[in-house]
């Protein structure tokens, strides 16, 4: 079993980051080594639980891994859990946690546990897979900066106007 855990204080509201992580079809635009995501199904269960089944294509060097994921996004618990359902991995469990720190910051936590089914593939891919997971949190933070930069500037300007009135 291989594990990776990281966390970072990110300057965006938890709900924005939650929606960004839950939008799996956009991953090829910014997630390292993510080549394609096909949405297979998406259902919403009250009160705020979304279950997404997707087929992910991750490539690095000459290798390409294709596997199906179940992503469970629980807005009430402020968590997103991902489980690989098939493919070259014996298992993969990824967990995102979104802990609000005031209105505009989030302690964003990401962890993953995985194991390849094939020991040869594990030997070749382990280093690259580990490096990829190490870049994930930064990729999401950079994507948030790209998507929400204008909103953050507008909020800051509005706060300044309120304090000078």
C-alpha cells in the first residue's frame, strides 16, 4: 500500500473549492497527467450528496492508466471521497476535506491510498504516481486562482468600501 497526505491553507471559500474538486470533467484542463475524463453517470441524493461515476485516463511517459471512479461529494460533511472501481489498481481511495477558516480561507486536505494490481507496473509507475499526487493540491489552488481571482478582488474592494463608510 502506498499513501500520500497533504494539506494547505488556501485563500478561497470552502464551497468554491468543493465545487472545483467535484467538477471531475474539467480535470484534463489542469490536473497533472489527467488526459481525459468521461462522465458515465451523475445523481444527486437529498439533501446534498452527489455521486459521480467517471472513467479517467491518466498518462505519463509511455504509460496510460484507464480506470473507473466513484466520486461521492458530500457538501454537508464538506468532504469528497473517490474510489477506483476497476483498472490496473487493486484499490485507490482518495479523500478531500474542506475545513473553513473564516469566510475566505479553507484548510484543504488531500490524501490518497493506493496499490497496483501488477507488481511490475507498481515498480515502474510508483514514483511517477507519487509525484503526480504531490502536484495535485497546487494544481487545484492554481485553478482556483484562475477561476476566482476577479471574485476575490471584488470582495476585497467591497470590504474596503464598507470599512470607509
